[in-house]
């Protein structure tokens, strides 16, 4: 039985994907998640063969969730499903563990083919994303990523939660740390990025696709 985890913050989208995939013989939807953090927890609990993961997940974006799923469940095939192609993060998604990337508008005709390709050991990207994935590799060039270079995993998590309007107490609860530790992370984050307000952090998070505008 092929176990599949669906992670999308829109219930209607999850229901549509569920209906599309559940009808395939030998496939089973083992869990659904509405936040990135929940997706990571569900992946570790159910250890699915495939994770269909939206990019714009609350609490933990798809890129960071993919990193953590790959670390915790290295055999899971991760398929990114999103509204828009995020071209400047093509290499980052691959390095985070994604083996496929398709648009939600194409899911009805491509999702099953994409999952079958991943299960067979292949990759499945839109034509544009495949070009961007292959280009830097062929030239031996790796685009420097400001987020990867300067921020720790915890700082990326804190940044997203701040940008989503969470208080220090709420951040502490979400990350299972004290409010004081959350305050410290916030201060270090702003100092490291040379930003001076929550509004600056929000703009930074949007610019770097940590949250959606």
C-alpha cells in the first residue's frame, strides 16, 4: 500500500486531492495537514511514501517543512504543489528534498503522473522549473541564498511566526520554548538582519517567500 500525506492549508484543496488520489488502487491517504508544522509531525508519525506539500503553509512554509520532513523521513518523496512557480527558489526546493513541483492548476491532469514518477525513482517538474534546476547544476553555479546563509532553522521558524503576527508567548507555545527564549530569538533575528520593526520583518519574509503576500 502506498501511503500519501496531503498538506495544504485549504480544506477544499485537500478534499479535491484526496478524492483524486484515493481512487487509485493501492494508494491510501494516511493523513492530512493544514499547517507546515503539522505536516512535519504527521510525516514523522505516519512515515508516508509520498508527501504532497503546498508552498504557502502557515506556521512553517513549504520549503522549511520539506527540509524537516527530509531530515526526519528521508525515504519520503516530496511533491511541491503550488499556485505560482517560485523561480528563484528552484534549487532550494531540490536541496530541501523535493523531487517534484507542479502547479495546482495542473493537478487534475498531472498529479497522478507526478506521484507515479516519484515512486519510480524519477523527478517531475514543470518545464520552467526543470530548466532552472538543471541550469545551475550544469554550470557548477549555486545561487547564494540569504536565508540559508545567515539564519538558523530556528530563526527561520521564528521569522515566519513573527511575520504571521504571533506574539512572543504564541511563538513560545508553537515552538515549545519559553517566552523569554522567543524574545531572545526575536532580538537576535532583527539584529542579524539589521531590521528594526515587525513591518520590516514582514517585508523581508514576503520578499524571500517565507510567507505569501
